[in-house]
């Protein structure tokens, strides 16, 4: 199995996110919150250790949101990493809130979006947010058509006020991305994409041509984990884990792909980052293509 160190993660390469180049293997903080991304972590010290290990390994792209917990992961990030290194880019998202029953609810009004930006600033302990993704909640299970003009215009106004440097979109369709780019500059798109879930195949290449980062979530299927004998077989032959192979495949897929695998375990974090060192031969890539065809 590959072993990760700072030189290892460097093998993932870099890509520009907003005005800063970041390593293509980053870290997603969602799993640091409690069960169902709600409430505090089961082990506070372990959560802090994961964040500090990520930084020590050279991760400089951290994905989070103040509706994780809510208000949990950002406070953990601040405790673990502030004052932040100059090269660290923290990407957060707004557009949703949590119900008292842990449900995920839209939060699109200008007042809600403004409050969300201020909550992120306060809990992260910073004066301006590097990148804010507007999470579209027309359908919580995937992108659904509908105009995003009103909430994105409100977010762009917060950018003009100096509270946000760059804007991205999450859970969006190609039509919504086109609409969004008429309103403001979009520096990244965050959607579900993995070996089996390939709806954004053409979109990734379009964004790459325009220098826009694509940030896939759920590299193994998320709440509905990908089950693939092909993936498991490839991983076994390479002495790697299925997740490492899935991440390595994503790194090979396109240079504008930035990865944010999440974990609450230092051991699993190191395994994830080691995917940067995993080389996939052309015949292995061809074999993995069969996972999408079988899905």
C-alpha cells in the first residue's frame, strides 16, 4: 500500500482555486461532526488531530461549511489550525441550514445568506472567506433545474462588500452554471462524481477549458457506497484500498479536478493522501471504465 508523506501529496500536482494554487488532494471536514453531520464529534481530540495531521502532510485546501454540525466543523478548524498558514485555502458553502431534527433545509433569502457568511467568518476566526460555494437545494439528492439568479446575486453583493473573495457553485446543472457565470465569476463547481456516477463527464472538460476547478464529492458513492468487484479486484492487485484507487482515478481523469476526501481518522487520512502516489497503468484505467458501464 502506498504510504503518504509531504512529498507524496505533492505528486497530486496543483491547480488554481481562485487566486491561489492548491494541491489537488485536499480534505473535506464534513465527517468531523457527529453522526449524520449533526452535533459534536464523538472524539473531539481525534478531530483536532486529523486536521493538524492534514496540515502537516501538506494539505492546503480544506472544504467545510457552518451548517456541518451546525457550527461544529468550523470551530474545530479554527481551534486546530488558527492562525492559518498563508497558503491554506478554506472553502465553505452556504444556502442550507439544519433543522432541529437534523434535516437539510434551503436557506436562500438575502438575510439567511448574509447571516451564513457572517457565521462562517466568526466561527473560522477570519475577516474574509477565501471561497464560498452556493449550495443549490432545489433537490437535496442531486441537481435540479431552476433559476439561481436571486441567491447568487445576493452572494455576489457580499463579495462586492469584501466579505468573500471568490464564489463557486454546488449541486448544480450545466444551465445553472451558465446562468451563474453571467452574474459573477465562478471559480469552482462542486458536484457528485465518481467512477460509477458520471453525469458530469462533459461538464468537467468544459470547465477545464475555462480554467474552472471541479470538486467531486462522494468518490465512493457517499451515503450509497459504490459496490464494485472490479474496483475491489484492482485495489487488491495494486496493494491499495478501493478508495485509494477511486481517488487516483479521479486525479487522472482531468487536471482541474480537486479532491476533498473526508475522514475522522488520522490513519484513513494518511491512506487517502497516499492515493497521490498510486500510479494506474493504461490497462487498469481501461478496466476501471467497466465500473461505469456496469452501474
